[in-house]
C-alpha cells in the first residue's frame, strides 16, 4: 500500500528550539540581552576608529530591523547577518575593515551557539520516533543564527544525525512560505513534495506554505500557540508524545 506521507520536515524556532530561552541564562551570567549586545557590538567596533553617538547606532539598528521584518514577511527573504550589518553601517555613513566586519558578523551569528536555546519538551523522543519510519528534514528561516550555526546547535544536542536534508533561508536565498524551500527539501529527500508533512508554529509560513503545494501542514502549539483556533492545518500537535501518531494518521 502506498504511503501518503514519506517525509517530515521541521521548522526550528518555537518548534524544535524554544526561542529566547537563552535569555534567562544570559541574565544569570550577568550578560546583556542579545538585543542590547548586538547594538553594543556595533558601537564597540565603530568606536575603535572614531567616536559615535550610541543613540545613532540604536536608531540605525532599529530601522534595519524594521526593514528586515518587512522583506521577511512581504517578500519571503531573510537578509543574512552580513547584509543587515552593512545596512546598519550604511545608515551611519560608516564602514569597517573587511576582517573586522567578518568578526562582527561572526559574533552576531554565534551568539546562540555560545549560550544555546532550550529544546521543546518532548521533541527528542518525537524525532527519534519518526526517524526510520520517515525521511526527516529541516526547513528553517534564519534570523541571526545562520544555517551553519543552527546545524551546530542541533549537533550539540545530538539531533543533527537524524535529518537527511537542511534548507536554511540564508543559504537558499528565500524563506518560507516560498514554494522553492519546500521543493528543495523534497528534492533533497528524494520524495514528491506532496508526500511531505511539515511541522511548524506559524500558519502563514509553516502551514499555508506546504499546503499550497499539496503537502501537509502540522501546526505545533507545544512551545507557543500563535493561533491554533484559526489555522488551516491538517493536524494540530499539542504534545510531541503524539506526533508520531499524528503523522501516521495523515
């Protein structure tokens, strides 16, 4: 009998990882929040060369963040950290030597590698339960942590080994719900895109995206319920102990 679902793909943030769960750990270590640390880094690197008003740095960073969100949601593009920082500096009419710019980018990208986010409750058992029954992949938008870093975080939790393909928006050049990310995942997994069930926490990106191609969308509320009462999902997962059964039922 032909199986309806042959592969399962996962969003990462608030699906596998708990977004900003590293912030309490940063506070315990006496560190600034990531939000403030990023701005302080830009200020620090620029002031190596010439003084600059912190308010100007904050303003340029805030404007760049707003522009990032605009292109992310309206055009399905996530700028790389390097692109975002170039825009911040352009807004300040400043530049940095290439080697310093590369280091500033690295410090931004690896912030969540140094103090990683927590895993969603039950996700390890769910991934292990699905592994072997279905091909598994990751389809994740990258905000500050690059695809390179996200794979390292998965590896640190001994989870990278369970996935057969990784599609990250900073590497692909486009982000969910763009159809190309789901097609790329299907190609990498060696399955028809309609044989994929994708799990994530954002209806527009993680549910409507795959459904537009005839794939299935599973809405997760394990970490954060962003609107399960109005999702078009094929199924809703409220406890990862039930995820294998949910996929099997599709």
